[in-house]
């Protein structure tokens, strides 16, 4: 296993749209393992392939207290349920920034596992929110996109300064 570099906002590569995974091979399994290791080391509760500069529709999530319940979703598709509820979010690609984003309280995820087998998961609470957040990454979208442009510009400026 190896740690991957996580891209930080405002890196333009975070804006690329991921492509469907069509090959379920050892390289995909290795990528998922490396992403989990990178996420746990950060530490974080979710990571999308886009964040490690791989434009493939793959996300990993683990919201368990002891970080021992990893979920891997390949080609996830979401059906959102219920009216949006605001909750605080952060992102490994936007370090140090936390703010409220309105998300669906329940979500149905249709995805494939690392062998290509289809499965469905009903998720709510933090798991559901985290899945929605990670799927946004696959579309090139960040949680700060939900904030006011005033706030977002301030965050972008702050992170640019940290990088310099
Ligand atoms: Ni994120």
C-alpha cells in the first residue's frame, strides 16, 4: 500500500469530471486500498479518486468511530430522499475549512464493488452525507461551491496564501 497525494483547492484538477470505471482489475483494487490508507492517514472519513488525481468513478468512505467499516463504491449513482437538512462539512481538499451544507437526509446508492458486482445501499446520517459529498467530487464539485461566493472567494484566497 502507499499514500497518495491529495490535491488541494483551488487545484484545477479537482474540477475534472470522472469517467465510469470499465475495468475491474488488480490496479483498481490497489487504487481503492491506497485511497483507504490515504484517507485513514489524513485522517478523513471519505475520499474520491478525483482528489488523488485519478478521473475514475470510485469513492471510499468510512464514518465508523474506529475506522474499521470501509465502504468502496465503484460507479455510484444516487437517489436522494427527503428535504434537505444543513450540516457541517469539511474536505481533505479544503483543509481547515468547515461550513454548513444542505444535504438529503437519506440516499439510495446503486454501485458496483471491486469485482464489478452491482449492489444497493440505503444510507442516512453521516454516511449518507459523506457519500453525497464524495459523489460531488466525481462531478468536479466541492462543498465550498454551496457557500456564498463571498465566503468561497475568501476561502480560496486563504488556501492560495497557505500554498505560496
Ligand atoms: Ni471532499
